[in-house]
């Protein structure tokens, strides 16, 4: 049986990933989409921690890649100035 920390991390990762996907899919503007990517970053971190605690390296490596993609999403929607055009 998994310990409480691992279970809590996995449930947070799962729930925050679903909410982030909803935020991004709503296409409610750059700010909402950007904060959706922030939530995806938190979800990826939780998945990586849960993967490390359970030695699930397939899940961990997937979320390392998703973490990098989500950081780019944060940059694109919250940090970078919108291109004119």
C-alpha cells in the first residue's frame, strides 16, 4: 500500500492536470491559458515526485518532458510580449 504522501501527490497531480487542461482548452485568453500552464507545471512536479517515490521512471521521464513543455507555455502566455500581427 502506498504511503499517504505518495497518494496525496498523485491525487493533486491528477486533479490539477485536469483543471489545467480545462483552463487551456477554454481558450479564455492569454492570462487564463498562462495560469493553466502554471498549474500544469505544478502537476508535472507532483507527478515527478510521486514517480521518484514509487520508482516509476517511465512516468517520471514523461513528466520531465511535460515540465519543459509547460515551462515554455508559461513563458509564451505570461512572460513574453504578444507579437504584433
